[in-house]
């Protein structure tokens, strides 16, 4: 009997990022000529968060869903010499990685969905690179976040990194989400390399106050959708509504009974919110 | 729920925690004491190798503890609802919301955060 493979295929490629070769893992599903939908994972996790979108025929009949692991994440390597470095993601390096992947894959005005820090960078892309994208979807997206806990706890020898990263974010999963998917989401955090979540939070907490950028966003050049779960206390519904109010034309929806990881913590419920957005993107393409 | 009622709920921790083998195992490297407060009512919890061995209600004149989790009694009430509302569904969420505070030596708390969170959630699970 033939093995029932999922429709996702993954490959590796080396791109030059921040002046150095980086071996990246990129996976995708859907037709080669489908509308490209580039997916950005959350801080301290990887592209597996998008497996449900990639295995959803209602999405892949029209969309070529592509997700990649940032350097240091998932199956992408850290750069050579990482063992002597402290990892820190910045707005510059994050933006460069996204555009480099889109260019290397010859994606023409892809739609893009990013969650959490991936939602935050959506605003940077909307402000400075709107013409590069067909539509932008910021999940758990807001213009800034004030620091509210000491991230050094995430990477120190007397606290297990995998355990603390998962325990810190476990409450960001809505209590209604299925246990199976809650724990699969947390497993991604448990597997993250030492200091990677903390290094991502440098971007998220310190290097991405985009309140000066939201007035630059012109949604007539690139539509912007914001989706935030009501149980998200990292990017709260109020944060997203404030952000949307500062961007004319931005469409914001607060998702009931969802947390910070809707595509992976409650994929069935997320369909109710993401399918209408994708329908609109397809209709306007 | 008053502070006294929160303390009564916490008094059940030994029965709620010690019978759960997986939870005790998760806390097997934690031995020590922490304080839980609801308004002005202090509850001292003593853990030995993941088992809750003593829960005592204050006020105390001399009582050592490593870390403290302090919240309003109304916050604990909402925290223990079967399906808590956003912001009251998690101790870290309550901290972010500003209705709870984590104080003292946070190292043993952070090193055992999942365990401590599940201990504090156990009155919800146990009804």
C-alpha cells in the first residue's frame, strides 16, 4: 500500500544573508502556478506552525503556500561561527531574509502571512516594501510592545531553555484550543535552540517600535489584514485595534477563543477567519 | 471569593497535586517554600520533590520563602473559573495584566515554571 504522504515538500537552499551564506529550509504545498502565500513563523519556533494551511485543499487549490525557517530556527542552520555569537534578530536582518527568499524563489507580488514577530514585520513591509507584495496579513500584529518581562530568563544555565520558553508562552494558547495542538505548538518552543527565542525577542521588544511607520502605510498599494486572538496577552486585541485605527483601510478582526498561535493552536477554527481573507485576496488578484 | 476563600481553595493543594504522578514528577527537582497571596491573606506552600507537603495560612511572624505570587482575590476567583476569561486564564497573563506580581528569588520559579503554573491551576481542574 502506498504511503499517504502529506502534500508538503521541503528542500534546502543556501542564501547570502547579512553577508554570510545561510543554509535555509523551505517547504511548500500547492500548485507551482498558484498565488504565492509566504508564511512567517513566530519567535522561537519554526515553519511547522503552518502545516495545517499547507494541508488544506481549500487553500492549496489556489495558493502556493510557502514557509521557511529563519536562520537559527527549525531545520535552517545558524551561520558558520554561531558558537561564538549571541543571536539577535533585527528589523534589518529580518526584512532582508524575507525579501531574499521571495527574490530567490522568483515570487511575484506574493501574499504574505506572518504571526507575532512575523505580524510585526508585516508593518515594516507595508510601510517600505508594499509594491513587493500582493497582500499582507498580520496575525497577532501590533505596532509596538513594551517590555513586560525579563527575557534573560529564557537563556541562562540554571533554567532549562526549552522548558522555560514553552512555559512562558503556554498561557498564550487559548484555553479552548485542542490539547493536541496546544502541545504541538509548545513543542516547537521546547525544541528551539539556546537563546533563539530571546534573540528573536530583541527584534520584537527592542528594535521594532513601528508607531512612526504606520502613518506611512498606504493600503491602496497593498491590502493589509490584521487578525488577533482574544486570549493573546502578548499582542492584545487592544494593541491590534489601536494599530488598525492608525492605518486607513486596514481590516482588523478579533478572533474569539483564539490565542497567539491561531494557525497551529486551533487550525480548524482559524479557517473561519483566514479563508474569507484568502478569498478576498484571490478575488482582487 | 474573599482572600480567606482563596486560602481555603489552596489548602486543597496536597490532595490535588500529590495524586497526579506526572505533575509530581515534573516538580521532582523543586524543594522549597513559596508564598501565594490573595489581597492581604498570605498562604505559605511547602514543596518537597514535587509533592506539596504543607499549606499554611497566615498571618505569619517568621516565615521564609523563595518566591511569592501575589494577586487580588478577585483575580484568583476569575483564574479558577472553569473557562477563565482572557487575561485571567494564566498566571503570567495576570502578571502582564497587572493583577498579579511575581516577587523574591525568581530562579526556582522560572526553573519550574510549568510545574508551579499547573499546581496553581489544579484547583480549577479539580473543580
